[in-house]
């Protein structure tokens, strides 16, 4: 590959610099951060003749700012850095667990939150369902300004976003809630999860669920909320067995994707067990 300012790799030193480089290169450009997804492009038979714009040296993309009402996470923050930054914030347990348990330690120290969100062909991304259940938003920057949208919306449209733009930061609202992230790998070390359940609830003074957001990842090509099950959880107590029974009844909401690690029917079949474990985890949180 040519030098850092060659045609194939440009190392940006600021957000404005990166956006200008992306705009100049158009559809031939690709953002490069941790490169854990990019380096496997040949295995996916994807184009390898792109012009990469590296953003890992941009300081503002490496920051986690914990504010009174929200947490701002730069797109270049790694999974390991994110898990460490959120370790003392119980309202973000689902995201801390997702970041701290994904892949393996080596990957967690280089893979970024922005890369996890933007890898549209990566159905098993851990951070996506965790962010959806926490009602997170993100900011997309371009040379003509910035746009803010929910993570839930972004993953639906990300493959069609015009070139020359990049995810600048992720914003997680701070609320009084309990949350958990439950994943099922076939083996413990470095496996992609067969299925993921991320759940966040707000409880009333008597322990009744007042609000619930439950996201499922890895089962279908794109992570999404399980709204029917959310509605079934609201108004009752945190009862793992009852939640699993409802999930069993509602599993027809999903069409599992076939993959080398598991067939689609199996991904759907394990969902009630993961829901039970998620609700049990919330029940144990104080």
C-alpha cells in the first residue's frame, strides 16, 4: 500500500480533514478505523481497490464524555475503552456488557463503535442491539453539516447513505433504568453470537415495568426491536419464566438467517432462553 498520504491511504488529522478527503474520493472512499472488518473483505469477496481515509488519529473521535443527561461516545472509541468508561454507570450495563464481552480481547482493543455500527453486512454486531435498547442516537457529519438520528433508524438505512459522510459520535441518554445484554456463542472464545438479546426497563415504585425496550441481534440480517414482547412486559413484574413463555409464543415474529455457525431455525429457538436470562439479570440488579 502507498505511503500514508498516497492514493490508497490518507491519514486524516481532524474531522474536517477526513470529511474533505472523503468528499474528494466519493464512492471510491472507505473510512478506516480499527480495520477489523475491512481486513476480512477478501473473504466476503468485497472490493479491495478502495481509497482508505484513516480516522484513528482524530482526537475528538476518541473521546467518551459523561454528561448529566447523556453520554457522548466518539466513533473511534474502541470496545475495550467503551467498556472501561461505562463500568461505573449502572444505567448503561447493557452497552458495557456488549463492549466488554464481544469477540476476544485482541479485537476489543482495536474494533470501534463506529465500525460496529457501519458494518452493514455484519449481522452479529454486539453493540447495535445494546444501543437500540438504550434508545441511543448518533450524529453523522458531512461537509454540509451534521444530521442526528436514532441508531434504530440508522441501521435500516446505512447501506444507502451517500458517500462523503461519517459517523461522528453516538449519544446515549442517561435515565434511571436497568439493562442487560445476553449473547449466545457456540464456543466461548471469539465466536460470533448465534443470537443476542438486549433489554432495558424502567420500573415503577412497586417494581412494575413501566417501559421496556428489547432488541434482538444476530437472528436476522439487521438487529431490531421486539415490540410485541416489549408490550407484553409492560405492566407486570420482572418474572423470567413468564417473559420466556411470552417470547416462546411470539417467536414467529422472526425469520432466522442461516449461517455457517447456526441455521436460522436454531437462532429463533434459543430466543426464549435468552429472554429469560435477560429478565433474570435485571431482577438481580438493585
